């Protein structure tokens, strides 16, 4: 399969070293990831709390570009879906095969949370306002 953004061949990758049984495909050029829906759900459960959140996600104009599913033939357009973990991350999802494309930096962005946001989540949890 080729990258939906760069058209270069995707390579086998393990996107998170803590979850070695989760595999995907990665683009060596743009650092994007092609994942199965269930693998993305598992990866979203990993939360790395940091002092400062540094997002390196593509600008909105790039995220808005229409992409084609690298798996399905004939070509199918990927649907734009906002990540539940980070509303600035736009996932590209194939309605047919359920594959998900994350642009470079998006996987890290949905796994990272600043210490302030983590504390706010903890307060909401204890107050019963999840």
C-alpha cells in the first residue's frame, strides 16, 4: 500500500513501543500512520502526561485535503472525523474497510496530555462530571 498523502510505499511499524502487539503501516516521508480502527482505539488509551504539550500536527488546510483510502479499490475517499481525545486532530477514516489514516504528529497528539488538562480530568472524575 502507498501513503495516501505522499504516494510512497508504507512500511510495517509498531506505533507505540509499550504496545508491541499493535502494528500498523507508516510513511517514511510524512511520518503518517495507517491503522485498523481497533488498534487506534487501543493506542488512544495510552496517555502520556507531560508538563507542556507540544503538538506537531498539520495545519487545518492540509488536514482538510481529501485523501483516498490506500487499501480499497476502486478508490474511496476517506471521511474526516474529529478525534475524541483531541479536537484539533482530524482523523481520515474509510467507511468501507474501517482503516484510519493519521497524519504525522497526530498519533502523538492524541496520546499526550498536559499536566493541567490531566489535573482537570482528575477533578472532573472525582466530582462525578465525566
